[in-house]
C-alpha cells in the first residue's frame, strides 16, 4: 500500500486535489486480531486517507459500512475543508464560511443571535433548534474559547470553531450541507448554476428589479449604513461588498448616480446603480445578488425571482399602458457639445462640482429618479460616442433621444441634424434637441437651417435651452419632460410640453 498504490495514485493527481482514499482490510474472518494499530501510522502519514475499514465478504462484516464511507469520502471529502497536518481549516474553507456568517448576520452586528442562528439552522437543515440546543451549542464554544460567544450570540470565531469541531469529529457532512446550501461546489467555488440561474428574456423586453428585490437591497443598505446618514462611506461600501470575491463598483459609479456632498453614494444612488445593472446586464445583476445571498435570505429558488421581465413594446402600445419603471435616453452630440454636463446635471451637479471630477472616473451613464403623473420612474441617460458612421443598434435603441449641441460653437448643430436625418427621421423614437451652454453667447450655426427652423421643418419641439453653469443644482425639469415623453410616446399618445406656434 505505502510503497506502490498510494504513491501511484498521488503521482497522477495534483497536490491540491488529491483523491480521497479508504484503506480496506479484506478477509477479516481469517484472523482473530485487528490490524488497526499497524494501520494508524499510515493514516497519520497520508492525509488523503479518510478512514480504514476491516471487512469480510464471507460473513458480510462491515460491507455496508465500507460503501457508506466510500460515499461519504466522495460526497463529503475532508481534503478541501481541513488540513490534518496543520490541524486547522484551510483558507478557502474559512473564506467561504466567513461569507456565510456575514450573510446570516442579518443586523451586521458581528454576532449571530438566537433568531439568526435559528434562521441559519432552518435554511440549511430545514428544522429549527430548540432553545436548550442553542444554549448547548454556545456552551460548547464557551468551554473552548473566550471570544467565541459575545452578548449571548455566536461570533465569527465561534462559528468557525464549531465547524472545525464538526470536521475533527468526522461530521464533515454538516459543514458540506451548509456550504452547498450557500452555493458552493466541491472546490469551494460558487457554482455557475447558483450565480447564473436560467432566465429567458424575449426580444424587445427589458429587465427590472421587482418590489421584493428592492426591499432586500434596502435591507442590505440599512444593515451597512452604520451611521444612519442615508449614504455609504467608502468603508461602509467596502464592508457591504466583503461577501463578493472582488469589488464590483469602481470609482465611476460615484459619477453615475447621486452622491452626497462628500461624494458618498446615497440611498437613492445605491438603488439607482442596482437598477442600471439590472437593465444593462441582468446576468451581472444575478451574479451580484447571488453573492449577497438573495435566494437564501428571501427563501426563493434562485435570484431570478428578483427580476421582472417587461412585456413586449407592441403590447404596451396595444393596451396603451406600460408596466415599465426604467426608461432609456441616449444622448448624442459632437465632442465638447455638453453631453457630460447634461448627464451630471441630472445628478444635481452644477459646473463647479463637475470640474472636480477626474477624467479617469467619468461615466458614460447617469441614472436617477423622476416623477411622472405622481409615479416614480427611473431615467437612464447614456452618452453615445460621436462616431457618425458607426452608430450601433445599441447606440440607437432607446425610448427617447437627446441631440445636444453647443450654442456657442457654430459647427456643433450640424452633427445633430445629420444624425437625426440618417437614423431618426422615420423612427418612432421621440427626439429632443438640447441647446446646451445657454449661458454663453449664441453663435450662428453653419448648418443650412437654424436649429429652430430645423425643428419646425421636422415637427420637433423647439430646441430646449440648457445650462449647468448655475449657483445651485441645475433644474431637473428637462429630465421629467424626457421621461414623460418616453412614456407617452411608448403608449401611442402625444404629449405636448406647451402650445407652440410656428411663425
């Protein structure tokens, strides 16, 4: 065994993924003594040996036990969890259990109280713990470590100690049941099935978070907003994302959503970013919700239950009503026309605040809420790169279009006119001309028609004057109008902002 079979098997497997071994002593009916004392040194020498069984096919001694241990070695292996040489859990196991602890710590106070322990127990094993059983568990921890129980709740150290104890006593299945319930595979990685549940999205439909998903995300925000200032500081945001294998939000997010004066993401900005991710990349949203343990905390089959797939646009037109809450506005214009300023103004930032934004942290998106007919809606602004010849379907697919020109630049409007005539002249997508930097002197445009005459000719609303060079936060009226226009045109109705008389 030691000179041939074990070296042969180990030579053909990686050190970090050794195949579990079971030593089997056959024909135990032929001897009157046990050979276990001889085997123990071998078991201590080779950590991949799970157990040793003496059996007899003649009198069926330990035959069923042999197959039980073989199944257990495959289904609940020790190797990924525990290092016998070090007599402690492996780092990957500690990392996984730490994430599980943090998800289960619903109030984020660093301990699992009785309610949280019971929820954890029901989640993993489908039965609650009796009050005395809870106390027995905590007493075991108290006897073995001083900081395993705090305020009558289980700390992370106590939680990890319990699982170490389970493994050392041969109850690997307990720890494996917990790990698999929280989405882990045999290599202690979250499975693709857990992170990316099946979600079919028909053409011309969009994806949004439903009410229960927003409630869940609100609870995640609340439990990490330690100072209750309705904003997440960098440390609070970092703590929120500790259950992720990487930091999902970069510095550009702070320039995509609303922040407070310190530049911290507000509650509204936090929900807006989740809304943006769901709309643009629903698979990424499912992954993120998986890391947060959505399906476990909400007791759903998967995080796909958090997603609403909106119905086809044609049905909205037929019924003259929409169930959508998110509307997309693509913003086009030449470089320097004021597109970035238009996006940032939607987030309440005037020109002075915008000048403090670093170039490498600028965003092509801005999202926030507006109110239309008393209902809260999300408006998603997307700044499209000004490449006239290579506008993709994604650049053109939206609910409303903003064509932005700089009134002080005489060559700025021509791009808007050409884009409109090439891509939107015969389109049902509503278009609005934005006359940006209206605080500056207006120059005569080189284009053959003035912006006003162009709008008159093509039956568009007159150019909307806009500036973000204000003392206070810029007005949001234009964004409410855009959202209203996106909704009403989608429903096959016409909404006028006022009565226009073309002279």
